C-alpha cells in the first residue's frame, strides 16, 4: 500500500548537503569542507597567489580552500617571520587566520600583501624573555629544594638523637644552621612571579622551620651535658663563626620581612642574633 498524502520531502539541511553543500546552524548555505565532500565534489584545485613582502614577491601554491593561517605557515618558511608576527592584507583589509581563501574571494593569481606586526613581535619577545626568566628561577628553586631535602634528613636525625638523650657536638648544629641560612640567602636573590613565586615562598617557610627546630634542639642539647653553653662556644667554635652567622641572620631578617610582611608568630627571634 502507498502512504496517503501529497508525498514526502527531505529536510532542508539534508537536501542542501547533496552536491557538497550544507546548511550551518544559523541557516547559511555553505560549501562542505570535510573529506567526504571532497571525494564527492572532486579534487580541490591548487591556486598560485603572489605575496608581496617589502620589495620582494613570493609565489605560493596552496589549496584554494586553505585558510590564511595555513598560508602564514608557508610564508614563515619563506620570509622567516613568525606566524604571530604576520599580517595578511587582501583587498585592503587585514584577514583573520581562520578565514578561508575562497570565501573571501582569493583566486589563482590574486595578490596578497604581507606586513610585519611589530607590536605582536615585541609582545612575543617580552613573553619569551619572561618565560626564560621564570624557567631559570624554577630550576634554581628546584636545586635549593634538593639541598634542603638533604639537610632536612640531617635535622631529623639530630632531633632523634637529642630527644633520645644523646648529646650532639654543638658545631654540628651550628654548621647545619649556617647551611640552611645560606639557602635562605639564595632564595632571597631569586626574582619570581606567579606559581614560581609561590614555590619560593614555600621553600622559605620550610627552611625557616628547620632553623627554628635546630635552635630549640641546641637549647635542649646544652642541657644534656655538664659543660655550659658559653664554655662549649669557647671549646668548639671561635668568634668568627658567630660573627658570620650574625651577619647572615640580619640578611635573613630583612628577607623574612619582605616575604612575610604580615605578623608571623615564630619560635626563633631572628633579631636577637
């Protein structure tokens, strides 16, 4: 039996897709650009366009359905200009990289003008330099973190010994504090922004914590033996190491105030050293 009615008609979008055309969501009828359409409509021809750059001309063979972005990639190898630094002008109008050649009317033998975008080049160079600085800072912080990891193991080992009642030679504690303060001074010399700055701040707080722990352990350690703290200083260390640590403490104090401008409660009074 045949269905009653005047007949059936295909949806407009499906009908328009026949012959290499399709209807976009907005209702515009455009030529299809997928591989199936190319197989149905035949081979897409190449065209030759003349590109003027300064006083020279470049003849480029490219697909007629290519985008201006693809043309920029080809011109980058011919002119040495980065794709982001290129402006392509066709019919006295700058064309977007996403625009297609055939849609805007580029044909075989058409002339296109290439102009260097100086502002874009400057922005890109600044961004490259900034990225290089941040990469260098990140590597420096990673190296400091590696050294602090090794020192942290020594701090943990000394803490176990002192808490267990074993007396540690005080020069070990003093030298370890000095090494940690050296890492703080290195962190002070690193300029960073964004995530790298956050990494630096985390390492600063971490090193400060270990120094404060060693200060507490030094006080506990002094009470384990019969020799007073002043006598230990005379026996094991000279005035030079204390003078050097005093100078380092001053540098660390200034750095701590810049990194942590707000009020911070710590166990170590940096200004007393």
